[in-house]
């Protein structure tokens, strides 16, 4: 019987970027965000299977993006930094930061002997982009998802509150979920974070990316696929 791959010894690894909208409109849910991020952190720390497969980074964004947790930081942390909400919802600098981190993280994981799978970005947002110029974020997104860039990630979006279905369809490459009008923002955020955590655990169990077919309180947004 073959032994399971050891960390750094040729096992698979999934770089996963949890990207959270922390603009001013998210301030009422700041405590819920922090509590759920702690739950994600605790799950990783207490589940060797998940920690060995999922290489997690957490990025928040409002007027500017912030790297809350880097992929290489997990082993040295005793608790997560606290997330605070405020500012506007600028997508362009966030997409630029995600691309920069992937360019750093994927080679580092490869050098550690990990067979790196295509990265995945989980984006949770309650609003539409506020960038000026308005189309700047689209250029940054195109660079992030450019199929000619070998490291281009899958993107999964969860939208609620004032999120735009058009924007979710534009951003998502794998799956998009939009909260039903009857789902309150707090409930929608809790459901999205629970779904995200479940995806990470299931992906680790299957050693490949798994996303849910359904999310409680959400409907799936059909994506417009384009042949490159």
C-alpha cells in the first residue's frame, strides 16, 4: 500500500485566497467576520489534512487592500489579526494585490516540494465597485484571469446586500452566488462564510478543489463563458 504524501514531499497543495469586502457598509457585521475567520483559522490548525492541502491567505479590501494572513504566516500565528471595516469598495488595487501574492506564493510552494494546483479566490462582497476611473478594475481583473498567465486562478464569488449580478458574472470564473432578496445581510454573510469553510474542508478530503452546487439563502448566477 502506498503511503500518503508528506507535506513538502510531493503532495498536492491548493493556494486559497479568501478576499473579504471590509468597506464601510460591512461595519455592522465586523464582529461576525472576525468570529468566522477565527473559526476558519481554528479548523486549519486542528485538521492536519486541511492544513497540509489548503495554503490559505486572507485579504481584506476597502479603499485599499490589506494582506491579513499570508500563506507562509499560518505556522507562526497564535491568533488572527482583527479585521476592521470602513472606506469604499475599490476592486482594482485588490485584484492587483491578489495577482502579486500568487506570483510570490506559487513559486514558494513549488520550491517547498508541493505539487501546486491552480489557485482559487473566494470573493465575498456586499457592494459594487467604487473605483475611479470606473473601468480600471476590469483591466486589473483581465490581468488576473488572463489564460496566458499560467497561474491564473479560479474565482468564486458570494454577493449580498447591494452586490451587482452583472459584476459577479464578470468577476467569477467558476461559480457565483447571489443572496436571495429575502436573505438578510447578516444571514447571507454567515452562510457564505460557512459555505467557504465547507469548500476548504471538502477540497482537502478530495485533494482537489470542490465548490458547492447550492448555498443556503443564495441562488447560483449563470456565468457567461467566453472561448479564448
